[in-house]
């Protein structure tokens, strides 16, 4: 684990809110000079604490109206079968997130799609026919109560 102090936490919290902040804006928030802030940001990037920057797109504005979660159970539990499924997941752009699980299902996928036809296509023509997959169960999101990629930095507080 990387050593992080209260200045780093302020920088990270500010960048989680707005990744486009300038070093001067970050410095004002963190209570540092712009050059100190710049050095700290570069260190956090080099240490891999800041993994990257990207634009957050509004899915509905672009016509992606449907979010679904898909539970997958593999046909067999072998390293080769798991690798084949991972390769499939990495090829399909509609799959935003994929998690290996404990419990009844082996994987949970989050997909963002344009409509129900797209969901039907990914379930019936991509996932179910794949040799690694035994069972597919999907759930459609009715309403988003919260969506965040922010980490709970307050739990790291050095104060």
C-alpha cells in the first residue's frame, strides 16, 4: 500500500469530483503551492494511485436506455473454460463490468444497451451459445438509485 497523507487525500477527493482541475485549482483546494501539488499528482500517477482520466458519458443522451445485470454459471469449472469465458467478456463492448463471484453464479456482468432487442441478442446469440456457459439469468434495471465510481476516501483519513 502507498503512503498517503491528508494533502494527497484532498487532491484525490478533488480529482474524483473533477478530473479536469488544473494544478492551481487543486493547490487551492489542497492548501499547497501549484508546484507542490503538481509533484504530488505526478507521484500519485506514477505510483498507480491515479489510474487514469476519462470523460464520463451520459448513456441515455447517447441512446443507451437499458442497463441489465446478467448472472452466468459456467458449464465446467476448469481453468481453460474460465479463460475462454474471460476472453469472450473482453471481446464484447456491451459488457461494462464483469465480476467473478462466490455463491450460486460464477460471474456477474453489467451491460449497457440500447434496448430490449439488444439484450435479447447478447443473451441468445453471444452468451448462451458460448461453449463455456451453462446458465444465463438476466435482470433489467428499473431505476438507478445511485451510481458512483468514487472510492470512500474518508476511511483512509490520516487525521
